[in-house]
C-alpha cells in the first residue's frame, strides 16, 4: 500500500470511530424495544461511558484492520461494517438482540458504499458480486433458521449485511468470511457451554462480524512479500 494510504488508513478508522461514538447515544434512543419483548430494557440504557468506549475501541481496531488490508477504492464498501456493524455486534453481545432499524440502516450504508466502490474501481461486477453474496448469505441463513431455529432471525439479516460487504471482494472471499465467522461462533459456543454448563442462547452476531476481519487478515498475511 502507498505511504499516503498507509497513513490515511488508521486516521480514517479513528475518525469514523469517533463519529460513531458521538452518534451512539442518539442511535440507541432511536431504537424501539423489540415487539413482544416488553420486559427488555430500552436500548438507550446501553449508552454508558463504558459501552461508548467499547464502541470507539472496537470500531477503530476494525477500521484500521480493514483499511490497512484493502486498497482505498474498497474502503467505502466496508465503512458501514466497521461502524454500524460494530455497534450492532456490541448491542447483540449485551442484549442478544440485533435491532431491526439499525440493521437496515447498516445495510443501506453498505449498499451505498458498494456503489461508490464500484464507481471508483470502474467495475459493476463489484456491485453484482456484493448483491449476490448478500442474497446467498441471507438465503442460506434463512434456510438454517427455518429448519433448526439455531439462531435468531436477526442473524439472517446480519448475514445479508456481511455478504453484501464481503462480496465486494469476490465470492470466494465472502465464502471464507462466512466460514471463518461460523468457526468462531462454534468455538465461542463451546466455551460458553463449558463455562455455563447449558445450551442457553448466546449472541452469535459478533462471531459472524469477526469472520470478514479474520478473512482479511489471513488473505493479507498469505500474500507473498
């Protein structure tokens, strides 16, 4: 990566993380309690200094990894994942819910970013690959949800978001992102079962969101020279 881009990558990651952190209280207040879940505390109660610190740190690290591993033309496609995607993952980790409004907002931002990336790279194949990966990812997870109910429907929508973003780097990369996210989720489930001694539901979203980052790191470390 050229020196200017190498400098811009962590700087952009920190700026986006700071903007997300500042917007987090307003975003949390904007999210309604899930239907038929009257006993769930309002999402606005998550807006503590500790939670906002976690949002900033996780978003900054995720952005630094993504922007350092990818060319600048690909950055717009991933911006939604390292900002709103991170917030979704942290909300899921704390509540086991993936708010519908925030998921749709993240998908909208990711779709707009994919269009910008396609324009910057002069290839509409990027957009077609993103759309296909998003549809296939959501479709596969919907089928698993329909048959086994092994996770919540929010994970189906999240799979669409991850497929949309990872698909801008090609179908094989999107497959690797889902595969690694599933492995991380399985490992996390085993750890929780060992610690709790039960098969209680757990937040699967953070593991899925780690999949694309793990795929990027592996692909980057595997490059010669």
